[in-house]
C-alpha cells in the first residue's frame, strides 16, 4: 500500500474517509516528499511525467471543456487514493485544483454544501476562485446523488 509521508510532503488534503490526496501548483517549486503514483492535471498541455496521469482540458478561471471526462478522471483519482499517492494539480494550485479537491471530498461522502469551506480550511484559503467553479462542484454533487 502506498501512502504519502505527511511529515515531509506538502499540500496534502485528508478527505473525510482518511484518503489522502496532494494538491499543488505546477508553477511552484516541486514539493518535498515522494513522487505521485498517479496524477490528475487540469491543463491542456501536460508536462512530461514519469507516472501515470490523466489530463483534463480546463481553461483558466473556467470549467472543464468535457465535464464528463473531468468527472471520470476525478473518480479514478478517488478510487486510487486508498492505495496510491494521488496528486491533483494545475499551474497555480488554487482555482481548478481547489475545485477538483472539493469534488473529491464530495465523492468521498462530504455533504456538498460543506465542500468549498472544507477545502479552503484544510488545503488553501484561496482555493476555488469563481462562482462557476462553485457551480461545477454543485453539479458534480447532483450527479453523484442520483
């Protein structure tokens, strides 16, 4: 079973079930700690990585160009998180990354109305930057409750 070493790894978010994912900004210095086993990257031009990853085309301050693909990638990340080091990232590590982390928290069982505050309090205060990103989180919650 793989897991992040919380003593040396920055950007970790513990989901309500205890699953741990790392959020980060690709424009920042690489974080301390181990490399991920799997990543979801929220950009159209992925960097070269040595681990498996999913790429989600997600314009800055916008929403994924293919919401179903984004949801699929996030579900895969959530499924892998109990046994693998999972990372979610975009350039700045705030808006899209925070939105994706809030979606993971909902997939993990957190009530949707608590997801934004949860991520802002446990990951970064500036996470989730636009009303459209908050709407995307609500839409994912509606899909998962069916």
